C-alpha cells in the first residue's frame, strides 16, 4: 500500500477503485470470480454473490455452476494492468 492509497482511503471513503465491479445488482464489491450460467454470457461476481448464485443453482434449479477465479495478467507494465482492470460505471 502506498501513501497515495492511504490518503485516498482516509479522505475519499466513497471512492473505491479495485478492479472490475461485481455485476450483481446493488453490489459494490470487486469481482473475484467468473460465474458461467447456461445463458448467453458469464457474470463477474464477488465471493459473496458467487456463493449465493451457487445456492440458487443447486437448490432452486438443480444444476451446478461453473465458477472460475478471475486472474489478472502478469508480466506487463503495472499501469497497463491497472487501467485494464479499472472499470468506470
């Protein structure tokens, strides 16, 4: 954590940029997993929402989801990685 990170955490409590946001409605956590539904496209979800989607799929619909951890690329310039992961909504 750099001094800039500490400054932002202290003075900008409402501003959080940690990478791609969870795609579940009203969730502001950073995405950690890719949940593959049988539908048209996968969903980026945080850990809490991923567990909830698993429960819905297993109990409510009777099937198991494919869940993959979200990996960030390595070996590139750190600034390029941050800009690729940053999502402005």
